[in-house]
């Protein structure tokens, strides 16, 4: 039961951090406007794919999860 409790706490904290990032994502300078993000505007059509932002967030989350696994 102790392992399940730790797992649920880790999942909950990860979801909390991800939710806070999504909530405040537009207020953090630079996030979502990195070089490498794809933005195509043609007439009334806009396509945006945050490629560089996704890679950066993936690296950050991987480092955080690696640190949590060591404990």
C-alpha cells in the first residue's frame, strides 16, 4: 500500500505542475514563442505548432522525473 501511495502522490504532483504550467503558460515570457516553433498565417487561417517549446518541456520534465526516481 505504501508504494501505491507514493505513486499516487507523484502522479498528483506531476499533474499539479503540468496544470500550473498550462494555466500560467501565457504569462511566462518566452514560453510558446521560441525559435523553432512553427507559425503559418495565410489569410484567415493560422497554424501554430510549438515544436521547440515541446522539446524544451520534454527535457525539463524528463530531468524532474529522473530526479524523483533517484529518491
